[in-house]
C-alpha cells in the first residue's frame, strides 16, 4: 500500500497510478514518494467537486471568507515549517522560501479586497426599478501549478477561486507534491467542506486526464508556454470553459544612462539571478549601451555576479542563490549555454555545475550581440544574455523582438527615456528603475504574446474566478410609463 497522497471528497487516499517521487535537488535525496491519481480518481475528484460546488456557492462570500481567513492564520502559524518544505523541495534558500510562505498568507486579504472591488455587487438606480451587476462562480475549476513557486502560485488561483464560490481540483507540479499536500492539509484543518478542494497528484498524464475532462468549467494554469499552448489547443472549440494561462517570458531589461552603477547592477542581479533565474519574470536579456558607459556597468556586473554566494538552502550564512529544481534542469542550462556559444555567443562568465547530481550551478553571463539569429527561447535558469545597442530606439526594437511579453524594465535616470520606453515596450509588467522580478500581488500579473491569454492573475484573478450577471429588477411587475407603438392595453 502506498501513502495516501490524493485528497478526494475530503479523504486522503493512495493513488492508483504509477509511482513517482520528489527529490531534494540540493542534497540529492528522496523527499516524498506516492502513486499518481488514475484517470478514474481524477474523475472522482471532479464528481466530488461538482457535488460540493452548489452548497459552497450557496454559503455566501462572508462564510467562505471565514474559512479562507482561518487558512490564512494557519499559513502564518506554520510559515517556518512550510518554508522549510519549500526550501527542501525546490532548493530555494530558506530566507526566500519564507517570503513565499508570507506571500501565500498575504493572498487572503488581497483576494478579499479584489473580490469586492472587481467582482462584488453594484446597484445602479433606475427610474422604475433597480439595476444590479453581480458575479457568480463558474462551478468546478482545475488549477495547475508550476514548480518554481509551488505554494504561492497555485495559491494565487485557489484562494480567489474558492472565495468566489468555485470548487477546485488542484494538480500541482510533479516536482513539488509535498508542498502541495501541506497546503491542502491546511485548508482541511481550516474547515473547508469535503469536495470543495481536491488534490490530484501525478505526472503529465494526470494533468492530461484533468484538462481533458468534459465536466470542468474552467482551467487556471501557471507554467510553461509549451504546456499552456497545448492546453489552449486542447480547449479550443469549448467556449463554455474559462481558460486562464500564466506562462513564460523572454524578458528584456534595458539599461540607459545611470549615475549609480552599483544600484543598477543590484537591480540587474535581482532581476536575473533571484531564485536561480527560475522566475517567470526574470531578466533573460540585458540590453547595455555600446561604449564606455555600458562597459563600466558590465565590468561591475561581472564582479558582483562572480561573488554571488550559491549554496544549500539551509547554509549559514544564507546564500543568495540556491539549487535549481533538479540536476536535469541544471544540465539543460549548461546545454543552453553551449548552444548559444556554438551560435557565436561569447561567454563572459560561465554557468557551471557546482556539484554533480544536484541542481547547484553558478550564474552565467553571455554576450550574444554577435548572434544574428538569436533563439527566442525562455532559458529558465541563471543565464543572462547581454546585447549591446546603439540608441534607445534600437534597444526597444531588440527588446520587443520576442514572441513573449511578460516583464520588461528600464534603468535610466531620465524621465523622457522612461516615457518613450513605456510607450513602445510590449509587456504586461513594465518597470522603471526597479528589478523586474518581485511583482506585487496588489496589481494585475500577466503578459501578452506567448506569455498569457489576456487573463491576468494576482489582483485580477478575481475576474476569471467569476462571471458577471446583469439584472434589472422591481419588487412587483408593473406597466411601463410609455407603451411601445402598436400595443393596446
Ligand atoms: N506567468 C506566470 O505567472 C508564471 C509563473 C511561474 C512560472 N511560469 C512558467 O512556468 C514554467 C516553469 O514551470 P513548470 O516547468 O512546472 O511548467 P510546466 O508547464 O512543465 O508544468 C506546469 C503544470 O502543468 C502540468 N502539465 C505538463 N504538461 C501537461 C499536459 N500536456 N497536460 C496537462 N498538464 C500538463 C505539469 O504536470 C504541471 O502541473 C516556466 O516557463 C515559467 O516561466 C509562469
Ligand atoms: O515565477 C513567476 C512569478 C514571479 C513573481 N510574481 C508574482 O509573485 C506575482 C504576484 C502574485 O501572483 O501575487 C515575481 O514577479 O517575482
């Protein structure tokens, strides 16, 4: 008998599918083992969610919020333990994992505010009655999570979905099942009724069974553009299902004229190397001016990046960068670097494996200016591509030369440069003199192009968790003041 890792209709059950494991990528140790949900278990989770959804929606938002707040309190109470699990399962340093746990707890108040602000009830007076705008839940929604924020990002779909009155079937990343399990246990402890939140663990085939199920009303996905595109194609021709896609980016950070080189380099490092480059918002392409000003920034960036401390999530003192998610992910970054070198890139700082069979790598910087046909790929790790440019117009052309459009930034002391940049750049998160990572949950979060499907998450997640209903109402049926022509009463 394998461990009870599936949560269906309020019960923890062993999976009926193939075994899979989760490993600590920094210490190369097994953390978790379980059997995947079978297709029939995925169906059972959807049946349970459907059965629970009506009563959950009927409870009303205030009652739902009581449970969500209890869950939030539990997140605060257990934040150290949760952060420890996030650190072990992803390799993120403990300090950073604590910020993820805190963001999860902060999501409750933000989602409550967003629910009322964006999808609450509005009454508009009419001469002979009342007009209302109200919002209703979709019913049963599937939530798919990525590995890089195994708690915070699925939480960013689940919390607003439940507050809005939906029932959820959650399929976390197969690389981070332990964090997902812990999250669901806290919801259970908070008193969520059976069936309102279900957890189906497993690899791609479990996700495929969930996405293909005819009885879901929506699918909220955070993950790669590759998978997002598969899901988009799969749900084509099903306009009744709401699809929210939060996907990857090939994000540009443009440096203009700046007086404080250290401040600029700090913003670059925070943008490119936090979470070992495994944030969807990370800067992938750094656009530096040709000439001495750009040379000075590059020299300082190289010096600071060489000195970045990389290490185990529990090392003391703490490293800035922890392990990548897996030894395979580390190998794929080394392969990406080799590919760019073969195309004509010039390594300025080699990304290297720091320990065999782990995800520990050092950050890399590569000048790709000479590559005429630079791949428009999201290399999801700590490898920053440098491109030298002539003037700001050229920088904008290069920055926008991507099929993605998630985040972008400008470092410049000149307001007119910012205004020009903002007018011309195409992305959903556009920052000035700030890192392009670390987006606020109090703002919408989403991208254009291949980064999303115009259903921004974070503060705007409320929008895709409910549909609007317009009503005109009166207490009694009454004759209108003016009859339409041709009617006789
Ligand atoms: N825009 C955002 O908000 C955001 C946030 C975080 C991560 N990301 C992106 O996510 C990626 C990293 O995450 P990942 O590697 O876990 O993503 P992924 O696409 O590999 O996996 C995401 C989820 O989809 C499932 N899945 C994979 N293939 C599937 C299929 N064919 N059918 C159904 N489900 C399937 C996985 O099991 C997992 O649960 C990066 O590209 C990153 O940019 C985007
Ligand atoms: O990896 C992708 C997410 C990166 C993260 N974004 C957010 O946390 C969005 C805010 C929210 O969802 O509450 C970042 O920008 O660092």
